[in-house]
C-alpha cells in the first residue's frame, strides 16, 4: 500500500512518514501544496493524508483539483477545530478528517478504515434500473433509447452515478461539476438537476433522481 503525505511542517511530516513506514506502508512525503498536487495526480496512491494549511496551494485547492480526476481516499489534517472547516473538507470530497494534534494510533486507525472501504468505484459502464451510462463514449440511454445530454448534464449524472445511493449536497455538486467555490449561489445546481430530470426521469415511470429536503440529491433505484 502506497500513501502520500502532504504536510509542510518538518517535524510532523517526519513523524507521520516514519510511523506509517514502520506500520508497513510505502510513504511519499510532499512538503508543499504544488508538490503534493503533482505527486497525487502523477503517481498512484491508495490513500492521501492532506494537511489543510500548506504553502503554495492549500488543502482545499488541492482536493478540489484532485476530485476532477482522482478518487483516491483523502484524509484531511486540520489544525483548526472549526466545524465549518471539517464540513468544508467533507463537502469538497475528503473521506475523513483528523484534528491536530492527534495521536498516531488514531491516524493509523482512520487510514486502515478508509483503506478497507476503498476508493469510489470508477466504472466505464454504469447501470441503474434501465438507465445506462457509457462513460468513455459519453452516451446515456434509458430502456435502450438514446438520451442527449449537454456536457454539464452528463458531468452531473456521472458524478451522481459514482456515488449512487449517497446524498450529494448542492455545494458539493457545484464544486465538482461547475468548479464553483463553496459559498457560491447553488441555485444553478437546482436548475441543472431539473433539466437532467426532464430528460432521464420525467418520461419514465421509475424515477431515479430523488430530492432530499434541505440536503441535496441522490441517484438511486428505490423500488
Ligand atoms: Ca501545515
């Protein structure tokens, strides 16, 4: 198992790298944001431990860039115990977080738990009820009938398909599909979901996109 640690504090970085190496992992350590992002996008890692406060690019910017193409589990390290920070990390696609200072044993438990869970599954052909997404061909059908989607509609459906059964908040969708930041007006998401529904749900009896009040949207077959 190969892990990437992105941490700018020398002592903390050494401590984490040494501890994880002794625990049997192969560990690469990047000590600034740009190096961390470069490593994360060019090498394959089973998990990334990502500090939030980093020189060059911070942890938020790194995970936002990463989540466009990489589904590697990310464990955030945050020095601040603010609830907003933790929520923001999870919204942007982090899988878990740990507040500094932490006990090494806890870091190890969190890492092992995430590794057992594995990355979000990336499939080329996605099926749900009679909906089919051919990701490489960017083709969507329902009941065998072709459905034309715009690029954004496809990106939205693809995001939902990769997290089928999970409630996706508007801000998460906005950050992943439109690259808008967390605080932007997310009304654009509601409009896009409505348009997507008009194409993939409205003409069919079985609805697959569901609204979760005050939370967001979920793609699932509820029969
Ligand atoms: Ca730091």
